[in-house]
């Protein structure tokens, strides 16, 4: 019975995150050093700042990221990603954690981490891991997937000296609250490049992060993310799920994320107060009785934030009921 619930939860997770099961040929995992060198020689991304448009992440690599991010709690963690490129797609095959200490607002990559990273990249050749370091990942626990000013600087430096390179951000807290992986892939623009005025998809940013988000939001762009799995890595996926699933089963998102949920509610309240202050200065006007806040973009975004909190609490309650059913069935 326990195995049945185990595999059902894995299937649910794969479905919820729209993980694509690829054909048996596993072509996506094959690496050609010759092809890589040819692409490096052409370097098409130097001619088009938006050249890369898609980032495909192995489900195995994603679970490793999530396990690492969850282990950090409210502290940011960081790791390196291995993979290859296929035309305008960046493919992540595997990841490994870096010994980096973080804070609530930034990841500090110390000399020890760089030495560890260099040694790993050199040693992987001895075990026939031919893929290149193609990017880095780090966590934003509870405040969404975007690049801070420090992140922009780090990614720009990598793109200057280690192209092709991509930055991935995961939010373990929001992932736990919604049951769906909160992830974003990003590349920075070259210095001096001014992007067009296209508007990015809205995401909820806490008030204390809005300034940093707003100041740097036009210095990078977001790639579409797709998750995949193959027959080759199926056993590894099950092994990692065996480690990831019990950790989520033995905890409650409502309990563990209570600080995050409380802060989210307080954040909505603070944004509401800000809107109310602006509305009071404008007045209702013309005696129509129509609240001017209803036509304000900030008000519409506030509604989205409030709905997001409701959905996260609802997901937490659903998971509690599911766990109750699982353990009840085991007792009978």
C-alpha cells in the first residue's frame, strides 16, 4: 500500500510539473565535444541578446536542486549545473551543490566554493562526464524567482568569461506551498543593451524586495523552462524521489511555512494600506460611488497575491488530508 502511494505521488508530481517523458533513444543526454566546439566558434549569442529562448532541465537535476534548496531552509544555497546546448536551447543534465554560505538576500560565493567548483569540473573528466558547466542555480526562499542586483552581476560575469551560461532560481518555500516547482531561468543582457518595452509576466514580490527587483528587472530576460525525464535516468529519478517524498510527507507546509504565510498576509495588508492612502488622496470623484482602486494596476495585482495565498493554504490543507488518508490506510 505504501509503495502504491509512493508511485502515485511521483506520477502526480510529474504531471503537475508537466514533465515530458522522452523517447528511449535518450538523444537529449548525448554530448558531442566536437559539436560544442563548433558552436563556441560561431557564438551566435553574441549577435542576438535573446538568442537562447528555452531551458530544458532533467527531472533528476531538478530534484537534486530542490533537495539542496530545502536543506537550506530560509538560507540561500548555490550549485553548479552541467549540460549542453542545442541551437537556442540550454539543456541541464545534472547539478551539484557548492559549499556556499548565503543570507536571506544574497549568495556569497567564497574562494572555497570556486576552488571546489574548479576541482569538480576538472575531475569529472576522469569519470567520463564530458558535459560542460553550463550555468549556476541558487534559491530564493519565499520571495520568488528573479535576479537581484548581486545575481545580475554574478551572471553577467559568467556570461563574459564562461559562455554559454544560464542562471536558474528555485523557491523551495513557494514550491512546498503550491506543490508545483517554482523555478525561473535567466540570462543577462550585454552591457549597454536596452531591451524593448515588453512586459514580463507578473509575479508576487514582497515589498522589501520590490526596489531591488524593479531596479534590475530590465537587465536580464527569462527563458521558458521545460522539465524532462528519460528511460535512462528513470531509476535515478525514483531513488531521488525516495529521498524527496518522505521529507515532504513528514512535514506540513502549513506548519513549516507559517512564517512565510504570515509574512505574505502582512505584505498584502501593507500593499492594501498603500493603495488606500493613494485612493484617499484621489477621492471617489463625481459622486459615482465607484472605487477608483478597482482600475489601478496595483489593485489588480493585489487581488492576484491574495488569491495566491488562498491557493497555497488550500494546497496545504489538501496535503494534510492526503497524509491522513495514507496513514489511516496503513493502520487498517
